């Protein structure tokens, strides 16, 4: 990933958190960062976090299956310190030991 915004979001979430929830296929977008979840989250298997015009983050949680994508939930205007809690709520996976 060469995108500065994607790298910043990835660093703010933390490598440990990404490891614990089984993140894979890390992707950088023009104004965000996304990844698939390998662990057994029954709610979502894809997370996309983007920087919005207010300098806050919007998080989208979805499900990929058979080349179809469905948005399951979204949270808007998140501060950096709210990202892990948002991920926990929407994936039902713990982000720390």
C-alpha cells in the first residue's frame, strides 16, 4: 500500500488488532483502508474505513459471498480512538487480549 491515508488508518487500528481478528487481503483506497476477516465473524467478513470531509472516519461493514457484496452496517464520524470499539461491535470479535 502506497497510500498515506491507508497506512495511517492501518497504523491507528494497530497490527496487533489486525492479527487478532484475522485480517487478510489488506487494501488501500484513495481515501481509506479495507480488509477481509478470516476469523469466524457471523456478521461481517469485510471492513472498509474511509476518511470523510470532517477529518473523521466512516466505517462500513459488509459481507462478501459468491461475488456479491452486501453492506450490513455503517458507523460515521468516528475518531481514531473509536475505531477498535467500532470493529468489535460490528464484527463481534475482540480486538485485544
